[in-house]
């Protein structure tokens, strides 16, 4: 299990670091999303500069996973981003859904490896 968590942590960290950096430096050519609604949505996010903090969170979360420091914090930062990615691809651009699901599986594997760090957050009752 430790090897699976290590591999998942590195892959997830690389995935978010690369795509976060690509948001700023555009070294991976990406076609606009297919579909009118997806294009309008991404256009609005781009024009409003909403994606700048999103890309920064991707970079920070990815780096935390890669350097193996504050991994639970990295998971906390990346979790909502993954949910938004899944929702976007489920509802507007299904061609990217496999990569979003891969990120989800990797996140769950890493979470399983550090789940003890979330014990206080996942407590049903606080005394």
C-alpha cells in the first residue's frame, strides 16, 4: 500500500504542478473546449482572471505532494479543484472526464495513505 500511495502522490502532484504551470506559461497546447456552453464558461473564467488563483492552488497543492511536506494540506487544496474539474467535465465537456476520474482515484489513494491526519475533521462528534 505504501508504494501505491507514493506512486499516486507523485503522479497527482506532477499532474497538478504541470497543468498549473501550463495555465501561466502555455507550454502544452490546449484546444478550446468543445461545446458552446463550455467555451463560454472557460472564456468567462479567463477574462475575469478567476483562473489565476486556481492555477496557483494547483501549483501549491502539486508541490506539497511532490516534496512530501504538508500532504494533508495539499489534499485539502486539491480536493475542491478536483470536484470542480469533475463537474465541468461531467456537465459541459465530457472528453476530459477520464483524466478527471484518474485524478480523483489518485487523490483517494493518497487520502487513504494519510487518513489519520483527518481524524479530527472526520469526527462525528466533538466533546
